[in-house]
C-alpha cells in the first residue's frame, strides 16, 4: 500500500510539473516562430538629378512627395547635392530626411560649387556604421563612389548592409566594369551577411557590368524594367540587387509613374529577408 501511495504522489508531482512548464515552452516556441518569420522591406532607388525636374524647376519637396507616396523603408539616392550653389546651398540629404522623418547618410564623391555631390541612403532603421568608398576613375571622368551603410533590422533579424552607387555614364564601359569588380570585392568582405546593392549603374541588364555584378548579386527583377528616358522609358539602367540569393525573395518590383520630378524614374522593390535559421532548416541540417 505504501508503494502505491508514493507512486501516486510522484505521478501527481509530474502532472503539476508538466502543467507549469508546458505553457512556457509553448510560448517560447511561438516566440521562436515569430523570430524566424521573413521580414518584408520596401527598397527604393532614385536618381533625383539634384532635385531638378525635366520642367527645369528645382523642387526638392516634389522629390520627397514621390518618395513618401510609396512608403519605403530604405531609399538609395543618386545625384544628391549638399550645400552647392546651384541648389541654393541647401543640404539636400538633411532636408529630405527632415521632410520624410527618416535617418540619412550621405557620401560625397565630388567637391562642387562650394559643396559636395554624391549618393545618399535614407533609412527607417538605426544606422550602425557607414563608409564611402571611392571607385576606380579613368581618363579624368567624374569621381564615383560606393556608399556602404549598415542598418540594424527589427525583430532579431540582425544587420543589413546597403551599398549605394552611381557608375560612370560614358560609352566606354571600362570604368563601370572596373567599378563592378571593386563593388564585388566589397561584397566578398561581407561574407554571408544579407546585403542590398542599389543605384544608377548606367548600363543595361545584358552588359558585362551587370554580368560581373551577377557573380555575387541577384537583380530583384528578372525581366527588364525601363527607367529612362523618363517620359517613355525604353532602357533599364537603375537597379536593386541583393545577396545571398537564398536569403531573399522579391515579392514585387515596379517602376514609379512619376515622370517630371527627375530625369530618371525611380524603381521600387518589395523584398522578403528570410532568417538564417530558416535557411539552414530547409537545407535539411539539424
């Protein structure tokens, strides 16, 4: 009888322990599932032509309105002025950040008219690091750059590297090709961290510039999406790319209808970032 009593007590204790532990375990599992859901990001690339539209009007609020309309999380801008005479000494990166209520990092590549000219990244997420890398320059062309920015993503998704660039526009592609190699070297140093490359690449999808970048980067769009001439676009030279491929899915890519604010149309990609753990599980690893 005493043995039955002790067995009964042990059984009761086990039931109580399970009742106490199980809810916590279920909540932890539910939280883990939430942590490993894909993160959806809206990424915009826009050559803003220093805020001057094809109507000849300098109108930075018009640029801000076009950006705000698509509610991006990350914006990569090219042809941005900071304190130059032609744009009335306005700090365009800071002014756009103010109008959009967003963080900004600027990378100046050329000293121009008493100020600077280059690329910028706008981010809804905290910026942890930034560095502007000057790209190869041939035959006294404009100095180009690749602005590398690290942002901290929400919900345990870690950091994201962004590379913002604007490549040479001349017919000879030697400088663009050399710049593509330099950008790939930057990417190689990022190891397997998720990264986005965006900007005006001044070359076509079937060019050797894009082929070189394609060794490490995947374009968000699989079919050509023309961005110039702005009135009736026939060629795509503005791109959003990502790496590593198995961490990303392009949900949607579109070229914006805005055809006056700049001499380029902006390109928007809605991307989903898949957590690293989800990738491992799908590959069959424990």
